[in-house]
């Protein structure tokens, strides 16, 4: 008997799950006259790329068109012929099987011999990205695609979109084949199980859907592997795919709930899994319990965790409720989430174990110990605690506030606002080594917003969406935004951000996304005025930080020219920022550049420098932050190692050890030079007399 993947391979467009855009594009080509087009289908293995290509090829030659949905009839001579290996209408080539370019060329050329104008042929090249091995292959195919001949269609499939040459991609209709959503995956599996008369459990199907990552072929392979005697159970799926860790998680969380530190530690250390993976799974279950059991939502964060039965979840929550009153449990759980460590690649396994031990101790102590994240949990927390003591405060260098004496004018940015923007921009490079390299303007009036409140709301939605896009495309999100107002533009958002390189595919995607964001709401003329992006003029201007500070000056051009600091900033233009009205915040920033994010990034008593605060105007635009970034990495590494050594020497959980650890950390903190006294690879300015205490 054929496998499930063969028996249930879709043969019509309407049988394909999901893929609305791809199905619509291909079916419309058929409905509009069986039009040949050259197509690139890209997506993960098992997503259905080959299936769609075969349906399209059959429909192109179907003798009974037009048919609703543009699908092949499966009954005419052409459709039946396509099911045989003798067909001349569909040729499937496996690109990795070609040993050299000559083989590829000979094969494609031979397929075109004898082609009739009245006959449509589809040449399908699977795993096309593997042809990058041969220097001339993409150029050869480019010429074929540009002049395909009447009735010839080239279809390519790939799991690596970026490895197809940009020139070839530009001549193809690129269609992404995406994974199915979880609910669609479960419905798909339920349908197949019903047709095959397989008895299933909902939790088992959810787990299979997650394991298959939303790819139909993968899910069918798994379903077939775990089916025994026409039945699929959750235990069977877990056993076959070795997911016994859910039982370990259950025991660990029961120990957490009951406050048994010894049991927690024993379970954690006897768990045969990588420490980082343990932490990930604990975090996922913690979030799953919070959203589903405490907030009453139905969210699937991880299919394996979601497969844990409701009785197990109830038992875990009961263990916590017996120790913590129900009205305080949600707040306590939020404290758990806040205090959970951010696991970075630079943390050693020993450091992670220290974090886990401290975390368990806090959970056992109950809700009273939870404090804001920086004090609650990180290697820096003992340092942060000690650095706030009176003796340390007296010793540490502090800036004296130098606020503005100019009366506030609602039409302009204030000195304090510009001060925050400049310090955030300097901090960005000192701590992350990044530079602002794109400028974005969003004009609410061109999106149809008629009030300031609506304009501000639109700008907030844009910056949130932008933050997600930057995180996806660049793996980080750093940006600053200033709101201005004018009669012509309404609320105008000026944004500077760390974006992808201008010559990269990610930048093109970002530019396309900005051009299409809420396009239906935009006024038609001029449409581009609603939102636009400006890249750096040259790569060198980014490297030497000139463009970075040009972006910041552009952001701050609405500073009140009466401010004494105005003359020091060398703002190239001066404009009114406009009156936003009462209680409307003038500027915003990514989490990394807000006060909490900046404080977290300054752990190990690594306060940043500020040429603005110290009035070192000659240094303001000199690019010293790049050298400071390199020095900071070395200092942070050394200080982190010192803290870890103390924490390992005096483990938490014992009162005597706690006191000795606190004492040693205090001595360590006293021995660290402050931000002005740290040794550097560059010459620091001399702080103005009176700025230090």
C-alpha cells in the first residue's frame, strides 16, 4: 500500500491546504487562458512546492478548461497522460543530480527538442539553489527564462531563496510556500485521520502538528510512524519521539510549587539534557501556564508543552495555590517571569547553574522577594544591590543636573528631550557597537488621520510594527522617534534606526514593507509621502559615524534655538516641531534605549560616558564611542568573571555564605575603577570641574 503522503497528495488547487496567495496566482493563470509563466516556489522541505508545480502543469494542458478554481479535470487524455512517466508535458529535474553544467544544459536542451506551439510543457527544476555550484548555470537559465518559447514554462523550487541568483529571481514570479498555522495543521491531520479511520486524541494531533512544523508531508510521515492498530495516542507520540521530558517538567514544577528546594535541585541536576535547553523548556511551560491557566487564554507557545494534559496543569497550579493565596498567584507568577534570566551565548554553563540556583531560592521564598527585573535576577543583581548603598553612592562619580533655564515653548523640543536623544544615540554605539543608518518619515495626514490623537496612535502602531520587522530581519531592534506636528502633515514621526545594509535583500524587504504598510488607508496623491525611508549616502559615512550623527541632528532639528546648548550641537537645520497638545509624549525609543534597557545593559557597574553631559563638545561627533565599545567588551568580560568566581565560591542558600558573598562582592565593587578612571585605548576628555563629586 502506498504511504499516506502518496495517497493524500493534493491533485487540485482546492485540495491544497493554506497557500492562498500561491494558489490564487496559479489558478488565475489557468482561468485567464492557461497562461504560461515562469515561477519560483520557495519554502521548507515538505511544504508542497512540487505538488503545486504538478497541479499547475496538469491544468496548463487540461483539455476541459475552463474549470472552476482552474484545477485540472483529471479525466481528459492530457490529465491521464500526465500521470504516466511517458508524458512530454511535465519534466521534473533534480538539480543536485547533475554532476556539472554541461549535463544540465544538455538535458534542458533535449527537452525542448520537438516542442510544438500547440503543446504546453513545464520544466520543473527542484532544489534549484544547488546549481550555484556551477558558474554558468544561472546565466544559462536566465536566457532560457527570458526567451522561453511559446508554450514553455519554467518552474523552480528551492529551500534556500537567497542562493538563487538575484538576476534569475527578478525574471520569475516568486511565490512563498508557508507552513500551515497550528489550527490549520490540526484540522488537516483530523481530516486525514477521519479518511483513514484512525482514532486520535486532540493532544496527540497538536503534538504531531508541532513536530511537523506545519509542513504537510512531514506531518503525514509522523502520523504514519506513530499509528498502531489504527490508533494514535499522546503517549505513543511521546515514546516514539522521546519526549519524556514533559514528565520531568511536571515533577520540577510540582517541587517549585511546593517550595522544596532540595527536590528542585535534585530533579534539575539529574535531568539528562543541555542546560540551555532545560532553561528554554522551563520558560516555555512557565509562560504556557501563565497565559492558559491564569489569564484564561488559549495559546499554544510550544506544541509539546501544549500536549501536557489539563489534569497535569491543574496539579501544578494546585501545588502553587496551596502555598500562595489565589489572589496573589498571578502577581507572583508575573514576578517569576520578570525574574527569569535572559540566556545569552556568552554565559558559561556554570553561570547558568548559578542563575538557576538563585531563581529556585527566590521561588521558594515566596512572592515578597520579587523586585523589578534588574534587582530580581541577573549576575549583576548583587552588584546592583551593593552599588545602591550609601557608601557606594558617596564614592561613585555622579553628574550634576544641568537643566534648561529657558521657558518651555510647546512648538519646540526642550534641552532635556534632546539630551535624552543624544545620550541614547551615544549609548547605542558604546554598548552595542551599532550606528543609526536609516531615517524614516511617517506623515499621519497622508494616512487619513484627522486628529492629533489618531496621528499619535498611528505612529505608535508603526513603530511597534517596525520594531518587530527589525528584530526579524536584523536580529536586533534599536530606534529613536520624535513626534512633530504641522498643518500639512499632521503628526509627523521622524525615526532613526539600525537597519539592514542598503545593498542587502533585507533592506529591500524593509523598503517594500514600508511602502506597503497600511497602503489601503493612504491618500492616492502623493502616496509615497505617507511613509518614506532614506538610506545612508555611502558605506563609509556609516563606518565613521558621520551618518549616525547626521541622523541624530536631523531628529533634533526641532530644538528651541534659544537654548544655550543649540550653538554647540551644529544642527544643520532649525524647524518648529509643532505643538502636540497636552500630555502627548514628544519622543519614544526601542526597549534597548529606554532607561530600563540601558540600565540592564550597563550591568557590572559599567556606566556609559556622555560627552553631552560633560560638555565635551569637541568630542561630541568624533566617533570615540567605537573605541569605547571595544574597551567595554574587555572590561565587562573581566568583571563578569570576577562576579562568577565569587558566586561559585559562596553558593546561595546558606545564610553564612550569603553574608560572605555579599562582603566579597562589596570589596570587588570597591576595587573597580569608575567610568572616568577605567584604562582606555583612547584619550578621554577631562571632565569639567564640578561634574564629579
